[in-house]
């Protein structure tokens, strides 16, 4: 019984943390950008109130290498504790993982709002490995 309460507490705390979602436009109704490292930007969302701020990722899009690591640094500076995206390459994954940021992948083909709802419903599996190998992922 104590284990269940502890698990619920951890889940509830996770939901209340800021979430960074890779997006194509600064809107909850924007499509999730499938590329973490070369995403147009990130919505930093409070999942309880759906209040958000937008962080542009334009400088990472133009990089020939290191886009994922730079995007990971951007997310770290935002204060988000969870990332929702399509895919994350190995270097960005390591940077996010080292910072203690949880990563939900394979969320392309939906809006930011849908990804947040799916996360709040407990329907997003947190990744334990990158989903793609490099090249802006």
C-alpha cells in the first residue's frame, strides 16, 4: 500500500513539472516537431494550467553539427523536467539524461496539446535510449 502511494506521489510530482515540447509554431495547437535538435522551437508548458512560453531554436537549425546538444542546453535553461518530442539523437539524449530530464519520444503526428494530454493521462513511455542516430535528431 505504501508503494502505491509513493508511486502516485512521484507521478503527480512529474505531472506538475514544466514540460518542453518541440513544436513547429508557438501555439498549443501547433504540430509536435518530430526533430528535437532541429525543432523550430519549444513550448515550455505548465501541464496543469496550460500556460506556456516559447523558446526559439532557430540557431540550432542552421548548425551542421551539435544541434541536439544545443537544443538540450536550451531545454535545461528553461527549467523543464520533461521533454516531449518525435525523436532524440544519442548526444542530445545523453545531455538530457545527465541533467535528469525525462524524455518522451515518438509523439510526432499530433499537436502539442494532444501530447500534453497524453502525458497527463500516463500514456507516454519515458525513453531509456535515443530513438535515432544523430544528424539533428
